[in-house]
């Protein structure tokens, strides 16, 4: 659920098909925070928009207990930001993996 610009999420401890795929990235990049159901991509899109359109610095705090999904949430956020940056450079939004994305996610 969203609480303003805060996303509270629960680790389902199992994969949910399509929840974090390219289609979800394309959907959430076209909408502002609150227009679609709560999702980490909505939060990432808000950060991206504030960074580039408003020229505001951004910080994302990901918190939780051990096993809550902090590392996976970080990877998903970076996956979205990488896809957005590739799209802004003219690359296809449906590219599944880029050198930049791989380098970021491996870090």
C-alpha cells in the first residue's frame, strides 16, 4: 500500500509471474504515483521524474527485517531506473538487459 510517497510492501517469499517484468515497467513509466495500484516501480518512477523534471536530488530508503526483501527491492528499483535511463537515451523500452543494467545490478 502507499502512504503518500511511502510504499509499504510484504515479501511473498515466492515469485509472482509478470509482477516485475518489462510490461510492468512500461505500464508504470507512463503513470504518476497513485494512478495505478501501489508498486515499487511507481515509487521508482516518482524518483526518476523528480530527478530529471524537477532537478531535485533523490534518496530511497529501503528498510525491513532480515528476509524482508530489501536486496530484491533494491534490485527492482535499479532495474526500473536503468530501463528508464535506456529509454531516455533512445533505446527500446523492451530491451531486457543492457550493459549498464548488468553493471548496476551486479554491484
